[in-house]
C-alpha cells in the first residue's frame, strides 16, 4: 500500500507540473495574438492618417505641425533645466513674493532692442521719478563735466583778458600766474577724482530725471560698476541692460541679499529686426551703429551676415556665435519661465499695469502718466520711429524669419507665459 500511494503522489506531481506548463504556453500564445492584432490596428491607423494628410492642403499641414511643435515645446518646458549659477543664485523666481527687511530685490529690465525698452526706461524716470541704472547716467555725468570744463575755460579767459588790461602785469607775470593757477586746479581735480569719477553717485538731468553714474549697457561699464560695489550701493531702484547674464553675475549679489527681479517686453522678432535696421541706419550715436547700414536696403540686410540671428536665445545662453542646439532654446525658455515678468509690446497698456502692480509702485498718478504717455504708439516714446513695413509673404521677411526661428519660438512661448501670468496675477489679486 505504501508503494502504491507513493507512486500515485509522484504521478500527481508530474501531471500538475505538466498542466502548469500547458497553461503558461496557452497564455503566452494568447498574448502574442493580442499583440499582433494591436500592431495591425496601429498600422491601419497610420495608413488612414497618411491618407487623410494627402488630401489636406500643404499650408494647413505646415501650420498644424508648427502648432504641434509649439505645444510640445511648451509642455517640455515644464521640466526642470539647470540654469547658469549666477542667474539661479542672483535672480528671484518671478512668482516668489517673499520679501524681507534684509533682502533687497532690484527690478532688472532685460532690454531687447526695439521692443519698447526705451519707452519703459523713460517712463520710470519721468512718471515714477525713480533712480535708474542704464547708460544715461554716464552720459549725463560726462556732459556735466564737459560743461564744467567749458565754464572754467571761460572764467580763465575772462581773467586773462582782465590781467592783459592791467599795465602793472607783464606778459611773463601773467603766464606764470596762469600756470600756477592751472596747476592748483589740476591738483584739486586729482584730489576730488575719487569722489566724482571713481565712486558711485546719483546724477540729475536738467529735467529732474535721476540716474546712477554708470553705463550698464556695455561689458566695460558693467565691470566698472561691479568694481565700485554697485550691488551693495543701493543707489538704483531699477536696472536697464541688454546684457542680462553679465549683469546678473556682476551687478547683483545673492549671497548678500542683493538679488534682482527680471522683467522684459517682447516683440515679434521679424518686426523687431526690421525696425532695428531702419533705426541703425540713422542712429550714429548708438554703440551698435554700423555705417554699412546707410547704403543697404532691407533686402540686402536680410541676406547679409549682418542680419541678426536668434539674438535673444544667444544672449540668454551666452552663445553669440556658432550653431545653436536644442538644449539652448530649452534653457532660454526655462530662464524666461522661472525668472521673468513678461510684457508684450502689442499689449503695452496691460504690460504697464502689470509692472506697476507687481513691483509695488502704488502711485496712481504715476500710473496715469505712464498709460497716457507710453501705452500707445505716438506717445512720448523716445525711440519710436516710422519706417516701411514688411509683409510676411515677402521673400525678405522669410529670409529674416529663417535666420531667427529659435527667437520666434521663444517669442511664442513668451506669449503663452503672458497669458499664464495674467491668470496668476488675478488669482493673487494683483490686477
């Protein structure tokens, strides 16, 4: 009996093992059949989609793909990219409203040329009457020094003429007296130089506008301001510069609670570049002026190496030459998404209201002044100028567009952020 039951146990175990293996084989076969069926459906779906695309106008397809790329790009920007250290360290995230007594957050305006920045700069100086740091302070100080030198020369001339009329003073005595007095003036100027030329202070224009005596629109000027401890001076209420990365590194100091809050106004890149070309044909005073522009047509410019190529993206990622990579546009978008209060030239009135509310400028009279004089074309905008327009269907427009596709993507992304930030500001009762 014992042998019989032992034999049955072994046989039962073997049969159970065989049944289990059979079940596994049947399950695998079923899964394979289902997978093949799904692949077949997917193939049929692709064929159907391609058949539908064949009957849609190519222009419509291109627009759909552009919108798809844009939407994908916006979705991708919800990922986190590593920003340059000094931009992460020294610029406050735009939606971070925490402010403390020991922290000083200075608004820093990224001036994208011909996007309304000159109007914003003049608006804060005239309507809000706050102290700005741009290039204007250095210009005013230089003009004031030249005026002082002319006044001293006129006074010296008057003294010379007076002495020449006195019989008791010989020509040699007058020369000696003039040299001694001049040396005294030079010695006094040398002693005063650290106060007037090598230290930061506020200069006031004839119409009352106030500026720090620096030029933060050039690398040399930013380096000089940094050496003079601009970040800790507390003199500027707002900074205007096209060189955001350099300014974030040298004009701000997050370690010592001197951070910046970035804001900017964006404009369609092709419109902006066309406007900039016509402006630089005449603006001999600008550092970026090139005499070659005067003899060029806009079509010549569009097809020349002088034409801008993705200036915004290049400036943000510090790659002014050479090819750009997908990571560059991703980082540029992330800087704007995390750090920038977005304004639009096409929505200037609303832009001014948002800036006013966000930065805590509670002066209603200043806001009224700003909206009346700077919210519409034809107001008191210092840098607006009339010029021929281009149509998007023109080959010249398309040539400029092809050189600035990444800037166009960044601009379209800024529009999306504009709408998002508007909703956020309303939720925070700031509009």
